[in-house]
C-alpha cells in the first residue's frame, strides 16, 4: 500500500535524536516555556526571516492570538470585517468568529485554489480592517496584488501559513528598504501549525506566530500566557496557549531538515505535473515551483469517488481536502444557503495524491502509471 502520508516513516528518522531530547528535558525537569521553546522561537524566526516568533498551543490558537493581539492594540475592533477565502479549512473562519469579528468570504481561483485577488475589492466596506489569507495546500497566494489592495485600503494582512512552512514572500523579510515594503513587512503576521501531518510536524499539537511588529509580538507573548509577563501579574485578559517544551525540543531537531523535505516534495510534484497525462484529471496551476511547498498535491476530477476507489484498488491511498465547504457545514448553518459556486465545485472534485518527503521514486512512478491508465 502506498500511504497518503507515512508519519511513522517520517519520524522514524529522528528516533535517536528524539530520545536524547526527551532525556534532556526529563533530566532538567522544566516542562513549560523553557530553553527549548526559547531556542525554537529564535530558530523559527531566523528561518522565516522575521524579528519575532511566539510558540503557541496549535494553529487555530495562533490565528486567534494574532486577532486578539490586534484587538488589544486597537487595530481591530469587535464587529470589524475580515476578508477570508471561502475555500479553506474551517479553522481560518473559526478564528475570526471566536473573537467576534465578521468573516467576509471571497471565492478562490479554480486553478490555484487560492483566494482570487480580483474579487476582493468588491467585498471591502468601511468596516473591513484585515485580510486573513491562506496559502492553501502550500502555495503562496498572489501576494503582490493582495498587498496592493491592503495598502490602498489600509488593511492588515494576516497569513494562515499552517500548510506553508517555508514559503516566503520577499517583502516580509526585514531587510527590505523601500517604505512600501517596510510598511508591509511590519504589518504582516503569520500563523503556523505544527500538527503532526504538516510540513513541519510535532509529535502532538503545536503552533507559532511570526511577525516583525514589535508591539504585536509583545502583546501576543503576554496573551498566550494568561496575559501575564511577570508571574501572577495579569495585565491582559489572556488565554493559556503555550508551545509545549517537549514539542519544541522535537521541533528543534526537525527544523534543520525542513528545506530539504520541502525540496523533496517539489521533486515529487514536478514529476506529477509533467508526467500525469489523463484528460479526466485536472492538475493544479503552479506559477512558480519556488512559491509552493506542496503540503498537498491536489488534483480535480469529475467522478471523484470512482477515481478514489480505483486508486485504492491499486493500493494507493488518497485523501479529500476537504469534502464539505465551510459555508456548507452544520456548524455554520446560517450560511448554508449562501452560494460560492467555485468553492463548492472545488470541494466536490478535489483529491489529494500521496505526498511525503519519504515517497520513493518508484512509488511516485507507480502512482503516475496507475493514474495514466485510469
Ligand atoms: C491545520 C490547519 C489549521 C489549524 O491548525 P491546528 O494546529 O490543527 O489548530 C489552520 N488552518 C489551516 C489552513 C490548516 O491546514
């Protein structure tokens, strides 16, 4: 069986390192916000080219804490509207709802699956204060167009990078000098998840926020830990969402391999893109391989169930990301009558092929061969 994602195999490579790290943390006896978390925050900030990284409990909390941080600073106020893609994992939308902001859904481009920048401006009102975008499946959104809109309308840009560790938009690096870029660089923040199946995955839950914004970082460092900088002195109404010391220790071992893992994913994706030739299968549009870390390789097909069954019969495991659009979920029943036809079509037709840095060349060849015979 070719697994969709072999987490056992991915983590087996680190078995000895993990055991050493576990022993180290046990020997120290310090389990919350210790040296490993601090080191990871420094390492991940350096990796992302940002000034700050704040380790938190999971990806959803990373999004919530960014929004809470902006509310605390007065940049956002309850009731403000946030532009968000209709085509995303529900976490992105839940984060907005949980802090009493108003999600305004925008359709994606059907070829890239990412938010369509040409459809954003018609959704902007006097209440719109932020764009929360998602680099879905690991592909960078059309950032130049989105940032132009953000500057024109004075919106903060928040990135849900839960599927896109390692994807970089150049102006988010602090080295840039133009004022336009500087403004963008300081007004951006990104949310990451280290859920085990992500490109950088922990052995449990984990998340992080990166930003160049000093004030935002300061507030979030406090909010994630009961709104307290000094123990038992609470300045803000915070929450408890801290990256585990033990997870940070594991992540410190895995981070040095993230780039090579992502490159291995690109090698596989390049083969899928050039060698899958079947009129019943629509391949994703990838404008630049460098702007994609292939968290998932997602195709579209009219008769998805049939294709998925056929692949399974040939010992190839696939997964659907995602079967139901957020606005069609029971939890969002007041939205169920809204119509987002492109989003709905994507949810009806997508199928994620096996994608993992541990896939062998022969396994990839086999998947391609079986797909071309379908
Ligand atoms: C995984 C994911 C999240 C949530 O991450 P958790 O760590 O599971 O909370 C948010 N947004 C997107 C796009 C994701 O893929």
